[in-house]
C-alpha cells in the first residue's frame, strides 16, 4: 500500500501489511498482524 500526495507519482510512505513474521525492509513500514482477521481490520483503517 502506498500513500501519495495529489498528482505526485513518488510515494510519501510505503506500508506492508502481513500476518506472519517477515524480513525487514528499510524502504517500507511493515505492520505485522497476528491473523488474517486483524490484517483486514488494519487494511480498513
């Protein structure tokens, strides 16, 4: 998921929502949810 300023192709922030532990990526903010239900809730926010 990316957040952009209006009409700017460069993202302000990149967010990765996952439900399992994953390798660190310095270019993205990774949010680890405990299960798929929480993952869907995080996506809705």
